[in-house]
C-alpha cells in the first residue's frame, strides 16, 4: 500500500458531493417513510436486513492509497484510521491490522475466501426465486413477514406452487428463513459452515450480499464501490420481490409469475444478467481484499 494517488481538493470534493447526491435518492425516501411509520416491503430490506445506516451510506471515503489534499481534508482526521501526511490526509496503511484490530483482518480474509470461491463457479439459474415462497409455506396469514400486502395466489395457491416445483436454494441466509415445513423440501441444507462451498454467482442473495461485504470493509473500500454494490442490490431486490408470492402491483411492481413456465424463463434471464453485472463488482472487492490481507501485520 505504498503507491498514493493525490486528489486535489476540488476533485475529491466533487466526488464527495456526487456520492452524497447519488445515495440520497435512496436514503431520503427511506428516512421519510420511517418518520411516518410507513413500511415498504421491497426497499426496507436494504436498510434493515443490511445493517449499514443511511448516514453511513451517504458518507464518502476515498479508500486506501488515496491522499486528500487541501485544508478541507482535515475533517477526515476526526474519523478513525486517517492520518496527515505531506501529500494530504490518507488512510493509515498500518491502521488496517492495528487501529482496526484483528477482527477487520479476519473479515477481509473471510470475504476474500468466500468471493473467490463464488467467482470460480458457473452461475446456476434454476432456483426461480422459490426461497421467498418457502418463507411463507404453510404459514398462518397473520405470521407472514409482509402481511400488509396480500399473497397473489392466496395461502393455498402459494403452498401448491411450493409443492409442485423443485426448491434448490443454496444460500444459508435465505434458507434460514424457510418455514419448518419448507426446509425438508429443499434439495440442499445450507449452513454457515458450508457457505463458502455452496455460494454461486447466479444466486440473487449472493449478489445482493456484495453490498454487505463492501460495507463490512469500510473505510477500506471506496464509497463509489459501496454505492455500486448497493444500487445493484436495489435492482436485484426488486426482481426478488416481483418473483415472490406477494401481490405488489399496487406499489408499482408487476409480478414475475414463476408459477408459470414463461415466468420462470423471464426470471432465469434476469438472474443471468445480474450474475454478469455482479461479476466485476465481485472481482473489485476481491482485489481490495487481497490488498488488505497482504498489508495486514
């Protein structure tokens, strides 16, 4: 981490402003809904399941190896890990393993192993989003997670779809929300211990999770990469819920009817496109993890 790119003050201030404006497109409406006590079955997931605060999502950081020139950069010294150098304010290369502790190193090592293993596999596009259906299978209506919106096919129709199709979910953090009757119907039994062995690049949740792995490495990942991962997660979440058993048409989300052959084909095409778009983001995160692990004491 010896090479340093120096950003002039007007340049990094412009990048910072652009990032804030980009993220406020999402954080602003979320905070307005929250102030009204209003739930959103699609978008809340990005701020509740994922634990990155809206204020942190708006916060810009340059990532490692970048010096911020000019007096305005001195405010970064109030943040953990930044130091003043003759070139400007920069993330301390020694801070990754020292000031941030061994936990951050272990996170980078885990993310590196997980993303490298995932990237090495071919995408599988045959799950058809049935994980969302398995999460409500044989569940009483008042216990369904998004019970403020109706099920498109009703409870009996939803259960019939689950029983008529093969469930092939390999993502543990989706599988763990399956109802008890749905779990034996899954072809796999993913666990935290098998996560690295099972995750594959066609999985919508694995690709949404790129956002999680990016912010887990904050501030050692540039804010623009975190934002890229977040915005891809927004699009993937939209498909995830359009293909779910919920009727979200009134909110502007027409269904992908995976209970029909045409809907399953539509889902697989979109899933393949997301796998293609996620691949370069995954490789960028892998490169950052390599850099961080190699710099750790």
